[in-house]
C-alpha cells in the first residue's frame, strides 16, 4: 500500500493577504522527477523567487510523485499549483489545478478517441487544460489533437530546443493561434494564449512567464484569470506592459470586451524594459500598426480603430532582432 502523504506536505491553494492584482507565474515546470529534468524542488522554488515569480505550477511528466514535497517550499511570496504534463503519443498537454496525488492517463494517441474523456476528468476536478508546445520538433511533441476541447494554448515555450527564449517553434504556434482568433471570437469561444518556460535546467524558470490579473493569489483565482484571457506573456520580470482600449467614457483591458457603441476606439499600450523595441498591433486584418520604442525601452503607443474595422486588438513587443519580448491576449471590440 502506498504511504499516505500528510495534508501539510501539499502546498496550500491560497496565499493569504494577496488581493486583486497582476501576478507573474510559470505554469510549466519540471524537477529531476521528469525525463530530462535536473533540478530539485528546492532549486526550482529558489529559481522562481529569483525570477520574481508569484506562482508556479509543478507539471512532472505523467506522475504526481512530487506533489507531496511542495508544502514547505511554498510561502507567503510563492503560490505552488499542482499539475501534470500529460505526454500522450501524439501531443502533450498540461493539466493544471488537479487534486493532490491525481494522475491523468497518458497512454493513448489521436486514433484512440480518448482525449476528450481525460480532459473532462480534469475539468470536473476544477482544473485547466492547456495544449502544450504545439510545434515541438520531436516525436510525440507536435500537438495533433484539435484545440476545441482545451482551455488555453501554450504559444510560447522556453529554452528546451534553442539557446534563445524565442524560436521558430514558438513562431509557428503563435501564428496558428493568431489565425484562429477571429473565427473563435466570432463564435463566442476563444482560447487565450499562455507562455511558460518548460524549465528542466538551471536558469530556465520564468523564461518566459505569464502575467495574470487575478482576484487573489490562489489556484482558483489564477486559473480563472488564465481561462478568461486576462493575461500577457513576458520574457522576464524586467518587462512591464499595460494595454487598454477606450471608446467614449468606456474602457477595457486585456481579455475584456469593450462596448464601443459604434464610437471611435483608442488603443493604448504602455511598455518598459525593451530598449529600442518594436511594438506592433494585430487584429483580424493582420498586423495593422508598428512603432519603435526609444532607446531606454519605455514609452506609450496609441492607435485608433473602430469595431467595424477590428474585431479585437492584441499587441506584440519584439526586440530589434525580431525575437519576442512580450505579447498580449486580445481586447475584444463589440458594438453592443
């Protein structure tokens, strides 16, 4: 019989005293218990704090073995969410916010018609399902399942296949997600983008990470913010970004819907931390505006549109060489 893990060994689902705000976190993290991982949970916790993260999700490959070691490593400054990377034969996905000790089956592929059943099990436990690194360049890494059963798409995955935090695999994932946004929004059910490090080695955690607007620092609130698309992705904690759209006396932020009432819309992004970076605005018509930041990396860029011209607006922030520094989920524009 397996040894019963004391409840105190599991991390608490909520950090007390942390109310509504923007929280930085990495939802795809591995210890040495995962294939290719070299770090202990203690090293991961220290790395998360060094990267100035507020939360992480531990996502070992097909096991919950380390769920019961994270209680003492969490704290008032770090929420630890329980999860799993489910490495099926035809694609990987993240199960976030699962129960302590819960293991999601991975022994199937797209021809087995099994994925919906396992995604439903995670949803029934209150968890979130993420299509992970859809264009990973190795057998089983390419995500062959349709996105329709998943809550979120991981469009930015970390350093595992490159010495750069942004690579061609991410470019393909972002393009695929971006192309689907207009149709998904028209249908009333769009899937937000997520960015995670997929950390296996020293120095990888938090590169990149997701910045989430949550009602409090808790597993439930963070997952709700991610599910709603109230988030943006950053290369590092040195980067700050805010995006708003306004029409008349009404305004909306990332992941929200702006009622334009057919009035002109002013979209504004404020950024810092990317010297001489390039800000670009994207809608259902593609890339509609680009503008350079000053050499100190701080500035505000405004662009004007309307609901008739744009169903949504999202922003990318890139370095001069083209590598991504930050990107946002969309603000949705609606006449009513």
